[in-house]
C-alpha cells in the first residue's frame, strides 16, 4: 500500500478504486480485500483521533501494565 497517498474520508468507493488501481494486475482477491481493510482501519483511526477517542502514552503504559499483572 502507498501510505503517502491521502484519500479523502468522504469517498470510500473512490479510495477503494484508487487502491485497487495502484495494485499489480496480478493482485489476488485476498490482496485486494486486505488493501481495502487496511484503508478502512486507517480511516477509522483518523475518525477516532478527530473525535478525541485516543489514549495518551501514559494511559497505555498503565493499561499494558495491568495486562501483565
């Protein structure tokens, strides 16, 4: 995936088409699905950041420490 390509969040169909177009002609369905999945997760992360649904580094350290105990 070309991570430097910015794809507007209001155009998921266009984002998927652009991603598929950048892929090799021999791409498998699995590779295409993975590419679209990654794009969706990136967009979900961008929305989370925009709405403040994030953790600070200190909050994550505490959370990970709790997992270890």
